[in-house]
């Protein structure tokens, strides 16, 4: 099953299943849609799960580049999945959209029923089925998920060195001090602490990131043997040398809070 967990769309909606499990199926009464193949083209990010805001750590991005091809990006908090724009085949029949990935003898199918679609958002329900050598080995149904259309793409704007700190009362991995991040074009980054008057790189064993649309995902390890840590943010804006992040965080007790970050570009 480890191979199965290596593909993004196999668990596109695992966020909803892991915490807000629903018995809903695709038997809702969707509104007729005669132009889904045209309207679905573009980039979408999950925004709500069964009517509740989706925590940033559970967000995924789907990009339909044509009626037959799509890409998915996901950094999963409960598995080693780290998937950046993974390719999948798409089949559209009326308001049914199948997203299919085949990797050797493993085939994974996300069967979606489009309940409504506009220029701004997409409401659907879905079933995920995994086949091995043609035999069904796993299936799960999800409730209603709402995706927002994402028009901004900050994958190039983030490149360079930035200096800043958390601007909210809470966040999971911050110390409240000023730091620097150098985002490189190869998908790695350097994290800097200020020691006296000098900025000193951490030289972490692992420091990777990706941006898909407005979703920023990072992962790092202090040493080769240390625990891998991850963090997700939504890039709110990058303008005039200022970058702002926001994230909806969910605590173990189920309560939520909004974390924010602001930094300026270092020339």
C-alpha cells in the first residue's frame, strides 16, 4: 500500500476523510451541467468540507489543463506524500468527472459528481477507488467539497530572499523572532537565524518547498535522522516587495485559529 500513497490524487480529499468522515455518496441530485468540460479548466483549491472551512494543512490543488488531463499538488500531514503537479488522466461524461492515475499495476480512480460549477467555485462529491491488478482493494466515499478557482500563481514571485516574522498571536513553528528565507528555483530553500549582526543559514539536512497557485508547502529536517516537519500557508499577496501569508490552523481539541505572517524582500 506504500506505493498507493505516493500519488497526490489518491488522497486529494483525505483531509475530509481523516477528521470529518462523511457517509455521503454521489447520489445527491446535481444540477444539470452541459458545459463542465469547458468550465472546469483552470486551477482549483479545496476551501470547504461539508460546509466547514478547510484547515490550510489539509488543502490540495487540482489544475485541469484540458478536458483529458489534470495535475494535482499535495503535502499530506499524515503520510509521506509530497506531490507537486502530478499528472492524471481525466474523463468527463455529463456531470461525472473521473480523475485516473495508473502506476504499474496500481490504478486509482477519483469519481466526482459535479453538483454545481461557476466561474468562481466548484461543488462536488466523490468516491475514491484503488485497484491492484484490476482488483478493487480500497474504496472510500467523501461528502461535499467546495473548491475555489485560483487565478493567482506565486511560484515565481516567491523566488529570492525574504525577511519577516509571525504577525499573529499563535502559530505552530514560530519563535516570534525575525528570520530570513531564501527560496530557490530548484524547490529548495535556506532558513537563516540572526546571530549578532550576521545572518547564519541553518544548513538543514532537508529544506524543500513548492508553490502551486497560492498554496505554499514546506518541509524540513534538522539532521538526516531527525523528524521531518511540515508547514502549509496560503500566500495572501506578494506586492511591492511585501509578502503576506495566512493559515487556518486546527488544534487537537478541534478549535481553530488564524495564523498570519509578513515579510519583506531583501535586496
